[in-house]
């Protein structure tokens, strides 16, 4: 999937179908001149339904869809015939889609399971025919109920990527390179900040034909929680990852400071993100010789008490298998 095809935010106007009106028909046959009321009920209007589809990874198929309308219910007929129900309109969305009311920003619901269906706009109820209004004192009612009006709502569909491991780091920390080495994904890689503008997903193959999903999230900068850089456009994707892999390059001026800034941005965006499992990975470690690496380990042990860390090099393929083992044990502990 190319970067331009990854869409994680769309606005859509949805409208359900209106209910059909009830019939005011009076029964007539050849030898029955004045039969009683036999008007049928109107059919209900069609619903607008969202359905989860695990085979979708993006909202791209809805990028140019601005209006979604369901069918109207049919009117009731004679002989107590009920009108047909309006055609439901089903919108397929990837797992992890959050639906919000565009006006109030209120979260209506989330789609997280394959085949899960939620009604966004409920079809109007069909009106009752005059058959329901007959009584001892009014044996030929010549009135019926109109159908209920449709529901109209402007919604925001927001995709939060579902992945087991999310890569967190500053621009140019080597996240895309690591993803390309550990998976068969082919993200854009270049020597300048913000090469990655959209999340990339890849499946990491593990022993015994097992696997887990890794997400390359666009780089964080200081102030991202307030919307700087790509801000909230990518921070929401981190919410759905069960394990966070913090990537800091070995040539960083201060590894502890970079790690603290990343952690602080996540805390300011959503404090619950700090409850996730974390692993610190020092990338580009092929630039370090054994002596320098030993010195850094002493320093890291002192500064990162209780925090697991690993040295890797994506280009030199160093520590990749050890990283897979560590992530697998964290995901299945």
C-alpha cells in the first residue's frame, strides 16, 4: 500500500430511510360493499450500518464518499399488507475504527471485531394502518399513521491502527528501516526527518510459523501532544498497540533525555499509554565498538533502572533475532 492510499480520517453525512406510511384502505369484494378497515402497516426505513472487516487496513475506500443514504420503507397496502422495509446501507470499515459525532466530537462507538455491526443511523419506524384503529364506536377509521422521519447525522470515522508492537521515536531514529528488516513491508526510507507521514504495518514472522504485527508510527517531536509536527494525527495510533518499542539512535546527544521527552509526550496525550509494556532499543549500534558499547551499558544501567533495553543495528542485522525473542515474550507473558 502506498503512503497516499493510507487514509485514517474521513467525514461522512449519513441518512437512514424514512418509514412508510400506513394504509387507510377499506375492505371491498364483489358481494361485500362495506367491509371493515384492512389497511396494512408501513415498512421501516433502512438503517445505515457499520461493519468491521479484518481485511481492510485503511479508510481509503471512503475517501471520496461524502453522502450515504439508506432506502425508504414502503407504504402499507390493502388486506393488511405491510410495506417493504427500506434497503439497509452497510459501510465496511477496518478494525480499530472510532465513530464520532462531527458536531459534538462525542465518541458514538468503536468497531474492534471482524463482522461486528453497529447502527449509525436507525431507519424510521413504519406507520400503523387503519386496521389498528378500529373500535366498537369507530368501525371504519379513515386515518392511519405516517412513517417516522429518518435520522441524519454527520460522523467522523477515525482509524486507530491495531498492532501488537508500535515503534515510537524521534524523526530519523531508524523506525522505518527496522520495520523493513523485521517484516516484508517496504516503507519509504530516506535521510531526512518526517520521511514517514502515515503509519506503516508489517507482519513479523517468528518461530514455528507464528507472527505478530508491528506498526511504524511517524516520528514524535517535542510538543506533539499539543499538535506540533504531525501531532494528534499519529499519536492516536499508539493507543491501540499493546507494546511500545522506544527507538533511540546510538549517536543521540542524550539517550535518557530523548527517552524522557518521548515518554512525556505520550503522558500528556493520554496518561494510560504509560501502562503499556515498554522496551528501549538503541538503534544504529553498528557505529559503536565493543569498548564504547560497554561504557554505554554502564551508563544505561545507572539511568534506566528497571527498564529493559537492547542494542541493535538494522543495517548490519545485529540483535534482530534477540529483539524478536524479547518482543514475543513480552506479548505472551
